[in-house]
C-alpha cells in the first residue's frame, strides 16, 4: 500500500465490530486506496507517505458502513398506500399498481431508495427485484446503473415470479414470467453483471420471490442455477401465519421443510423476515448456516409479528438488517432499523435482555456482511478490509449528553452522517450526497409516482 493515497481519520471514537468488539474512546483509522490500512488508539502513525487528507473527527463515532440485506427499490414510488393492511391484503391492493412499472419508473425509484439509504450511512445495499412486466424494459440494468452512479456497493437479487392469478397466485398474469424465461433471464443477469472479486461493487443473487408466488420447479431449478453459477440465493420466508397455512395446504409441510425439500437451506442462502419460526426451524437454519434479513419496521407496519432474533443469534444463525420495500417502510432508512430492531425485540419473550446496543450495531454491519457472503471483505473495521465506513456526528443537542457513543447511535435519534466512504471514496458529506442531486431525484420520483398512479387508475 506504499504508493496508495492515504486518508487519515483521527480523534474519534471507534467501534470496529470485529470478533472481539474492539472499541477505542479516541483513535484513528487510516485508509490506503480502497482498503483499511490501520485502526488503533490515539493519533495515526507519524510520517505516513502520500497522506492526501487528514480529518479531525472530534465528536464523532466511526463504524463500519451499514449493510442492507433486503429491499425492493421499485416500491419507492408507491409509498403511503394500503397503510392499514396485513401482508396478503397489502399485496392484493398493490400488485395491480406494481404490474405497471417500467424502466424509467424503476430507475427513478432505485435512485430514491439508494439516496435515502446512502445519506443515512449505508455503504452496501441490495435490491430484491422480482416484478418484470412484459415489455417494461431493462429493469435490472436500470437498478444496477443507479447503484453504480450512487457509488454504493451493491447486490442485485434478481427475483422472479411464475405463479400468477390464473395459477392461484396474487400477481396479474402479465406481470409474471414463464419458468424457462425467468431462469434464462436470471442467468443472463448473473453472467452480465456479477463480479466475484474481493472488492466487487456489483454482485448478483438468484432470488425467486416467495413460496406463494413461484412454482416448486422455479424454486428447485433456481437453487440449482445459483449453485452452478456460484452465486447466492435469496427469497422471502416464514413472514406471516398465512404463508405457513398456504405451505401446509399446498405442499403438506411448513415453510422451512419446504425450503429444505427444494434445496433452499445452506450457507449460500439468506431469507427475508423469518418471523414465524419454531425451535425446529431455527435449529435447521443454524445447522445449515442459512441467513436471515431481519426487517423490524416492515414487520410491524404489516402486523406480521416479532421475529425471534435473540433465539436465532443464540443458535448461531447469521442475521442482518433490512429496510424492506418502502411501500411497507416509508422512511427507507437503515440506521433507524438499529433502534427499531432493539426496541421491537424487547417486546418479545426475552424482554430487556433481547438485544443490546452493540448487538444491534453488529446486526447492521458485520451481520449484514455475513448474510451477503462478504464478511471477509467488509462489515468490520480491520486492516486489509475494504474502506467502507461512516462518521456519525454525536456532539450535537441530539446526542451530546449520552456518554457512550454506541448507545447514543442506537438508542438516540438518527445521528447525522458527516462522512461516508465506500471503497475509499467519500459519497456523503454533512448529510448530503456527493454523487447525486437529491433535489433532482426527489422531483423525478414524484413525477414517476404520479405517472404510475395515472396508468394504474386507467387499468
């Protein structure tokens, strides 16, 4: 790293979220190119060559960048609808609208979703996109392009649905793909966009939508496709009691057993929600190292229930945090999920012992990296890892009287982001994006939301 340009950050509190939860009350981080070169107590080493910038981060906490493990970007332009519905009623209300999306809408929605997350400390994002109406354009390319332009590390979970209304599913017939069409399009997306390198900015996962919107053939063949291509697998699982009833009626078994029967348990798999899991389900996930994307705000918004996150963690299940689509979490911010994960889980059986501040921060950083299969590269502040980190300002009215910075970040109000770095490149400064025009994005998302509403109203 001798020739790399260095950025020195010092005089800050640091939560590394490494295996020992190492923290420094006042320390430094040195970035060399796109890697973390050193992390430690006190000032940075003297005489560093090619130090192009020094940041006095007094009053700040530095953490790994937040990692989002479940989202649906397209929903940015359908926020605020069906606000008093459970999951199935919500889907019935919104699928006729979502079935009208096209490439310009999806591009604007992706920009809005990414901008909101990035300005709030997300450095690695993901999108589970599964709605591909006929003739809607290159939706995967639009999403990946938006992430590339925003400068965030990104995983596209290329979704699919082949069970429409005529097959007993929820989506309109013209909004689903055929089995062969979905598999072919998914493989092409992987081959065109997936990067398996250590510092990859774009990766692709195979992601049929859910047990009640895809055929068993698509689940089974999708798992085989992912493993043949060497990429990860993602889907929704055990989100509601209605889903469990559906699986028993249609497949004669619960969701976890169904997933196992179709090849959908394993260390290369992560599932969204996993709210309704019994002890046997959790044991199966732990045994197979299947990951979970915990989406506390969305689960509450749709009255789905409280996921057994403390039990999952105790069993050894990898767990990260997800925003989920912003039609069920209108704020679209991951840093608020740190607080919500802690508070909502304390309403469950474990009460005040459910989660603490540092466990919540780990869910949003290292846990997310585990779930996305990138724990060797990101998710903690350690020498050799990728330079993805956030400077949280904690010396203002909102946080200054809270002595412990991690407690301030998790329990307190949403902390301002002074700087966010991805791959060694700063993408946020003083809460504003450096890589995109937020006002222009706001206008385009408003316009596309109105256009979609007009088209949907016309049927």
